[in-house]
C-alpha cells in the first residue's frame, strides 16, 4: 500500500487531563494495539500534526498538490460524488499532483461495507485511478482520539454528558447542510462550563467554539465567506461511546475529515457546495490543531430538470446504472466535467487528455448545474461515432460477450470483419446494447422479424415471386461486391416493373429483421453471400404467408 505520510513523530503523546476521559481513552488504546498490527503490515504510518504547518504552506505555493475523494459507504457512487471525484482527479493530474482515495466509514448505523467495492468499481469504470489508498477511517480511530485529547488538553474542547438529541449539534451534527442566511439561535449546554446536568450519559467530546468573533475563509469558487461564531453550535468531535461500536467513541465527519486531511497533507479540498457550512467549523479545528487550512473549493450542486436537487425521482443517480445501460466511460466523463465547469469557450467534446490539460478551478461555476439525460445520450452517440475504432472495439466485444454473442475468431482471424461491421453500425447506435439488440442479426442467425416491419414491408402479393428470383440472381453472382448486389436488385425491379424500394425494404427485413438498418448493399457486403442467400430463402415462407393474408 502506498504511504501518504512522513516518518512517525516520536514525541510522547499528551497525557489525558480529564479523569472522566481516561476510561474512554483506555478503550481506544486497547483497540489500537490490535489495529496497529494491521497498519504496520500494510506499511502505513500517519504523520503527526506538528510537521504540517510548514509542509502545507509549501504545498499552498504549488509544491506538490494533494487532493482527496472521501466517499461514505452509505450508498452507491452517485452522479454528484462521481463529479466531485472527477474534479479532484482532473485537478491532480493537471497539477501533476496526488489523488488520494479515503473511505469515511465510521457511521456504523448507515454504513454498508458491501458498497465499498461498488464505489471502487464505479471509480475504476470512470478511469479515475488513485495514487494512494484506499484508506479507511475505521482503521484510524486512535488518531482521532489523540486529536480529541489534544483539543481537550488545550481547552478547545470539552466533555458533554447531554443526550445527543437535546439540542442542535449533538451526535447527529450537521455534516452536509447547505449554507443558510438566517441567524441561528444557539443554546449552549452547561457542560461547556464543566457543569453537566447529569453524569449518567457517556460523554461526547464537543468543540468549544470561540465566541464574540468571526471565522473567515476565501473559497476558490465562491470567494470570501464569513460567519459569526456565535451562530455556530459547539459541534461534536467524538460521539459518546455506544455498544454498537464496541464501546469505542467514534469521530464525527468534522473531526475525521480534518484529522485525515492534516495527516495526508491535503492542499486543496474540492467538494460539493453543500459542505460550505462545514468549512468554518473545520477552519476552527485546523487552527486549534496548529495546522494551516488547505485551499477550499466548493463546486455547484447538480439539479434535476425541475431545478430540485438530483435524486432517484429524476431517474438513475448511481454511476453503475449508467454503466449498465451502456454508456461509454469517456462520454460520461466528458458530460460530468461540463456539469459546473467550462473551458472558457464553446467547446463541448473533450478527450480526457484535453480535460486534464485545460481543467482549472477558475473555470468552475458558482451556478448549479442541471443534469440533462438527453444531453448525456448525445455525448454517448458522439463518442460511439467518433472514437478511433480500435478504442471502441473492446467495449463492443464486452457487450457481445455479455449477450452471449461473441465468437473468438472475431478477435483473431476475423478481426478485420468485426471492425468493418462495427464501423458500419455505429453511426446508428445510441448505447452499447444497441449492438446486441437492434444490430443482433449482424452477429448471429438467431433473430426475430420485427412485427411492424413484417406488416408494412411484406404485404405485397408479388413479393414471394420477386424475392425468389432475387435470391437466385444473388446466388449466381460471380463477384460479391456492393455494385454487383445493387445492380442485380435494380435490374430485377426494372424487369418486373416495380420500384426498387419494394425489394430493398422487404430484403432488409429478411436479412436483419428490422425496418431500419445501415444501407442495404453495405449490409449485404458484411453479411456475406452465404448468409444473405440463406436468410432470404429462410424468410420466403413467412413472406408468402404474409402476402397471402393481404
């Protein structure tokens, strides 16, 4: 596993000052003795806080950009999370920096560990490779305990014995709320003054917000921001220990994110605008832990067509759903990149290398983006049509394999035929499954005739005789070329006194089962003489039955 830190700080940890805090810290230390074995086996050692003010200051000058994507395994990788990951990845690649993957999995009530692999698969499908990680917060609990103890020892935090639900800022402290303009009335409990109303409750650790002043920061997207500290609750750092967590006090989002960002030397925090309200709290934490805050850049939200926040009621929201529908990952990347970012001109089509070259935080908009399914499908069509053929073929092969249509020789002795067939089909495709459904007849003889096409194009009573004669004419051709097939059909139509379209439409349905397909004579060429003649003869009984029905 990649190491993200410098050698461990050998300074002695601060001794607990609170008598009530010691039993809790002892439980964490017992857990630490077990977890440290795992950490050493993986070659990972966290960095101490004291090294960071200097290193982060250097990073802020552009000396080694380090960003992170930190999903929680409480659901699949959704569109908003994927866009955040993409912006971090593009920024890191543009700056020749480091992209870190961190799994924030300390919410035992909501976490679903089986979803972690789904998140990783979604990132892999998008091509967002990470340089370090994945690191799991559940394996880093001693670091959060040490940070909490440091804050307690400095008087920057206090033990709170109140029930979590008593007032705002309990164990369910706002972890992803949106910034609000109204002034909040904050009620602070007596625990802040070391006068707990009860000692029966296992204590949580709360941050002691400095009162009578403001917290300011400059967001790289939204500009200067300021909040009066009196409007900020004394937010929870460590939840009170519960049996569900094995008696261990677990960190909240605020503490976990800041401690990890310090230890991992994160220089830029790029995340959704719904986290703006968390930033002042985290700025205070950085200062209390003697660390230089990173650059914060909050990207706009993604809305549905009705201008409400994108959700399941707008359709699929998980990346895996779009993968399963048959979207190309590069088309999806291109589409996601333009949800809240612009290159400064009207360019829409960006190969990934172009995105990396042109991406910058200055191009990120403050305006919320709207997820347009039709636009996404347009992007996918463009990529299906315009990608270099050799880049597209593996995706088509995977789709045919999934449908049970793939034949090994198409990747070897008949690869040229496979490439020519895909090139013929792709201008009329929208999603990858079109190759295994709409274009099924190009890859197998096992296909059905579209009912509406049969009704429309096989009803003429002259067709059985005409198509029998056409089949014989085609079977007798010495050279199987586009022009030879074209000439044979049109000469027969002229002799019979019918329009060529009558034979073209009826033949198309017989050959591929569809009313719409690539040009007939191009289709005949890729199918080959044997299959064309065989399919026409197979269709004749059905054509006779339909024409007799009138």
